[in-house]
């Protein structure tokens, strides 16, 4: 795909080691020599990469990522793409997902995608991000989709694709692309395909169902799971915590949450782990117990964050968002109840 944002210099990397080595000097770059900024290229992305600590550099034009185009190359996990996107959003940096590569993983399922469809499948994910703060120079994407409420016909192949009236990222239309799902070893699964003599041809495809803020959907599901726990669901903000929240304001409480997380939860081996979070006295403390973000053991059990290593910056931001979402939900429900 074409990227309209300009850059005078590009820095490419594929894994965490390369990213740290190449981005270590980014703050020493001469801004006058790179008037159009720096493009960060995670191409091909071969593992989950955390570069949040480097994204404060003021002259980053955009970040793009793609998979490995080699037929027998590494697999690109879509979760890695979304994680990079989250890091860019937090730093107001344009993000582009340009190609799935030949081997692509989505929700634990592996796909092999032919070369002619790698860019269009990446575009279908609809996860490009462009900050409002840079709206004076908006990107122009080459869309592979028909206008809304239209129908495309491929008479030769007997294919009919109806484009959803919703945005492309929530489309449930079956793909007719020529890629196949990789069958796990030891399993013999037949793909359901209609012959060309039928009304259409249906080949199992990737349904991304990605929203503008996928984290919000995840948070809703997390809260639903937590509501099934008698212990977690027993926590609620009391009058004194609600009063404190209202007196201090959301941003102050958020800063407190970031401070508590960075000091008490982020270290690889937090002091007094398992007992470091009080049961009362601050809205964030209550939220930590209610959302299983109170210690590294609970964080591992409920959120699948590994123990015995420091939390990355993006993981800390994730925990803070969970905590603030729960607190605001509690405050909203309390106001509704009073009405």
C-alpha cells in the first residue's frame, strides 16, 4: 500500500533485540538533517516488540509493520500488530499495517495467504491509525473495498460479495480469497467449500471484527468474567472513596494509579508481593482487587502477564486503563442508582 506521510530516514527492525539496538541512538539524531522525520519499519515483524520507551522522540513520522513474505518465513501474529498499534496510539504516532505476509496467525489459527492478497487482507483489518493532532496532513489509503451498500460480482468465478453497511472492520462477509488455513499436525479437517457449479464459492477467511478501540471490547469481556468471581465482584467503591474521587478528579486519580502500578506492581519481584495492595483507603486500591491487578500472581492468573520480569510500559498502561475503566464504571453506576 502507499503511505502518504513523508519521512527522510527509515529505521527497520524485526525483533526486540534489533529494535533496541537500532533505536538506541534515535534521540541523538540531528532533526535538521531529517526534515520529514523518521519512519519506523517493523518489517518483517517476527515477534512481539515493545518500543514504547523510544516513541517519545518528537520527529517520528509513522510506524508501519508487515509480515514475512517468504513462503516458509516466520508467522506474524495479529496480536503483535495490535500491541504495536496501541503503543503508537499512546504516543500519537500514525500506524500502518501494510501486509500480512505469507504466514499469518489470528486468534490462534494459522493461515497461509497468497502473495496477491497480503496487502488487501491487511487493509481489511482496518487498524490504520492517524492522530487527530496531525489531521492537517491526513493519509490517503488505497481501499480494496467497494462503497457501502454495494455488491460486487465476479461472473467468471460465480462469486458474489455483498459489502456490509457497517465499516469494513466488522464485516462478516465470507472471503473468496485463495488462501488456506494451516491444519494442525495430527488433525484431518476438511475445509467447507462450494463447487463452482453452486451459486457462489466460499473459502474460509479471516474475520477480524476489529473495533476502533479493541481494548474497550476486551475490557467489557474481562469485567464479565470477573463478575462470575464471588470474591472479585464483592468489591465496590464506598462513600469515602467516591468522595475522594470527586474531590481529586479523574486525572489525579489516574496519576495515582500510574504511580501505584509502577512502584508496587511493575518490578520483576515486587516487595511483599501478594500483600502490597491495601484493601481500602483509595479508589485505586479497591479497583486493583476488583480487577485482579493487585499482585503479580493475580495479574498472571487473570490477565496472562508473566511473573518474575518487569512489566513493560505498555503493560503498565494496560493495567492503568483497566483500573480507571472499573472506577469510572463504579462511579457511573452509583450516579444511576441515586437517580
